[in-house]
C-alpha cells in the first residue's frame, strides 16, 4: 500500500479523498492555489503545498508545479480526483516516469477513451451496441452527408475530442449539415485543439444511463450497477440517482454486462464509468469516463462500497475487494448538485457564505468543502455541495430529498436549490417522464410565479 498520496485537486473531491485515505491509514498532501489557502482540504490534509496563483492554468492545471510538489513532499502516489488533470494522459505518464503511481487508468486507456472515435472502436471490439454513423472522422460535407444518409436524419455532429456539449451540433437536413459541419469543426478546434468530428444517428428522447465499473491487474472486471443521469441542463448533470429507475430487468442486465465486458476486453484496471444512451429497450454506447465521477456517492450508498478506497487499492495492485455476485443493490439514492448559481438563469454567484446549515438525519449525506464564512471562488467550478439521500425506494428517497433541501441553508450567495426543489415536485420527475433534453424545455416554459427564490 502507498505511504503518502498527493491529491492533485481541490474542493469537495480533495476532502473526499483525504477521508478515504485516513480510513486506510495513508498520509495525504494537499495542493492549493493562493486563493484556496484557507480551504478545508488544506486544513485537513497532513501536509499542504502552495502551487501558484488563483488562475487554474498557473496552479491546479500547471503540471510542473503539481509534479514538483509531489516530488518535494515524497509522495509515492498521486490521486487526481475529477476534472483538472484527471484525464490528462501526459500528466499520468509524467507521474509514473517520476516513480510514483497515478491513481487512475493506464496511459493507453486515457488516450483511448479521451478520443470518442477510439473509444467507439474499443466498444465495437467488445461487442457493445453503437449508434449508426460514420466509421471514423469526416472532413468534408460530402463524407458527412454519406454517413447521414446511411443512418437517416436527424444526425448529430460530434467533436472527437469533445465533452460537455462543445463541438456538438444536431442536424435535421442535408442543407443544415453543410452549415453546421464547419461550425462543429471550428468549435472542436478552439475548445480541444482538434477539428476532428464524426456523424452519428441522433436520438430525440434518450435517457442517459451509466454503469459504474472496475477492473484489477489480475484480469477481473465487474460492475456496480446503473445510475441515471438524464436530468441535465445543456449536457451538464443536475440530478443523479441509483439504481437507474424504470428499466426492465432484462435491459438492466444487458447494459451492466456490456459495460463490464468492455472493461474486461481492454484490460482496464481502475474504477470508471461506461455511459449509454437508452431509448425504449435499446441502448447504445456513448463514452467512457476513466476516472471517479462526481455522482459516485449514489452508487456507494446503494451498493455499500467505498469507491475511492477501491480505486486506491486497485492502483496499489490489489485485487477487487468483491466478486460480481456480491454486488447487490439495496434501496435507492439520489444526488443533487448544489451550485453557486442563480437558480433560474444559472449565472455564477461566487462570494462569501454568510450563513450555512447542512441537513442531517439517517440516510442524508453531504459531500462539501464549504462552511459559514467560506469564500466561493470565482476561478473554479461552481459546485458548492453534493446532497445525497438514501431511501428504501425511489419514492422514499424523493420525500427525504425534499425535506433535506428545506433544511439546507446557504446564505450570502445564490444557489440552484430553489430550482431543484421545484423540479423534484413535478409529475414528470416523480413519475420519471423525462429525458436528457427535458430540463431545458421545462425551464423555458415555467411561469415566472413558479420561480421561487
């Protein structure tokens, strides 16, 4: 096992890793920018190293500073959390070249799954169902049109190196394709440094279902069930739950088995997430997130597994701690991402938290790194806290989430809580009558008198 782990991140995920390491008896090192010198992850780590100014490009994303901090403090492993450098193959390679372990995938898997085209090729080899479309990148309108005609309009043009909805264009006709293709290529080039795009069939009302997976260095691969992340705003997840509700037993089994088979086929040896689009009884591979996910707590609550500890053990070469037959869902969990944003316009709302009270009680969990008088910085992600509730079933979890939101007090800044409380009470949410584009449409038609701050 490792003797000291440097956490190459900040905020709630850094604090989450610190807590997991404490249970394992592993000392931790926090890194921080000057803006974060009073942050909780700095206070509770065993050591802390300042790596630069507030700008993430000069601190959390500046690899020489992060690597120097790891070397100076004598760490033998680096945990990247999520975001920042978590999926950076160059960073992972540099960590390992310095004789430390990167607590994440092999470099080849970061490269494979960091590109949507190579990820689709790996999924195809593992026998996973894929949406019809171009076999590889398309460069010209003629190539794109050939692929679109083969699978039928509407189609979606996607940046191969993309994510978060950037470099994605839904196309309804051949004329529209001629206009949208160069725009997607340029957006991909500006956002990701690559103008490669591909074309695939577009689903109008899909669900976003993902499977938590893990593999070890001994050839074992398992899944930890499903999550539903269909409640999104502009491709950004807002509410997640586990297990994914209202799937037939057959479909749930096929999705989960397919995800584990992909892990087994490529020899993946850490935790990760395989994401799918689901429509009716059909499911299609979307992508792999080769890291811990923001929404991992809902899986932990339902399956009784500490995924961060599992991730650390796997990086140390240990076998998986459980067998597939031991992975059994128990109850239902829902997570809400509380962001420092206006609840209706989503304009960022950084600033000083003047009042703060977390909800409590059985089955209520808060993953956060803020407190009263904490400063929500304008330089980083707007996530303030993750509120996770666990209930005996989905109906129970929804009721528990509503009263937990009523108890959650964050003053001094605006948060998304009012919107999420309203959303949870809709018939569409309670009866699960929504898909990935539902939230954008719901917000556009919601009367002003229902927008309660």
